């Protein structure tokens, strides 16, 4: 993983039950980018909700321009629902800002 500073787009990858978010939207300067802020808020909500509302355990990483959450083994229905909800929000942003957000699902 990690962040490629040449990448001016946020890539959201959902593979099975793993979610990875990388990049920077490039919509406006870092720190003032609303697209970046929306994606970040949805991602942080997914991670915090998974920790608080499900019985599963997760491996996570959150750093500048890169984050992921991967279940450790057991994947419950609550977590699957959280990921589906996350995707609804992300796809809404991606459809409004297709030049800045790309969603890849398996």
C-alpha cells in the first residue's frame, strides 16, 4: 500500500470484505478539499462503526492518503451491511465527482 503523490484521484477498492482507500482527490489543496473530506469521513465512520457495532476484529491502517480495514477471519452480517452502506455513500460521491473518485469492487 502507501500513497503515490503523483496520484490525483481517490481510489476506493472493496475486495471481498476488505476496504482500501488511497490517493488525494486533487479537487482543491490538501486540507481544504471537500471531496477528500467526505471520503475520509465515510471511511472513518466505517472503521469506528465496525469496531463499536460488530463482534469482529479488524486490521486497520489510517495514514495520510492511505487507509484500509480488513476483517480478521469472521465476517458478520453487521459488518457486511456497514460496507454496503459505505459503498452507497462512496458511489454517490463518485457519480458526482467522477474525475476525483474511482470505485473498484470485485
